C-alpha cells in the first residue's frame, strides 16, 4: 500500500433548493461511519475525513471526493462506504459502480 496521507471530503451541505447532500441523508452521520470504517481498514495510508460544504457535484449527491486521487463517489448507505473503503482504500481499485465520471460543476 502507498502510505502517506489522503483526505476524504464528504459533502455535508444543507440547502433546500436544489436539495443538497446534507439533506438527502444524514451526511454528517455517514462521515462518522466512514471514519469508523477507515479505522478498521487494512491500509498504511492515513485518511482524514472532512465534513465539507458543497463540492460542486450536487446532481450526483450525496458525494465524497478522495484526494490527491481526485476520485469522486456517489453513495447512499454504509454498504457503499464499506465498498469504497475495501476497494479504493484497501486495494487501490476504483469502485466503478459508485464512481462519478464526467461532471458539470454546479454552484453551492
Ligand atoms: S450539495 Fe453536495 S456537492 Fe453540492
């Protein structure tokens, strides 16, 4: 595994029009679950989870971005987060099923 430090930004933005990631589900709670899953992950890389404002990919929300990988994922539940951790974090393989590919950035 690669080591070093990576950051995962989890959109926690709360806006009603259009509805934002933080209102589609409990994004803050999901970020906490991600921290928990990362704590159990088999990786030498240190991950920091940041509960962020809008990441400009609202149409795919709820979303998270992993840097410096520049990997973007849409997720719905703990299972999705677990798959991101087991595939992307532990095995350094993108999760095709959840990946956000070409996006048009949108305003916060
Ligand atoms: S509200 Fe989450 S990306 Fe914009």
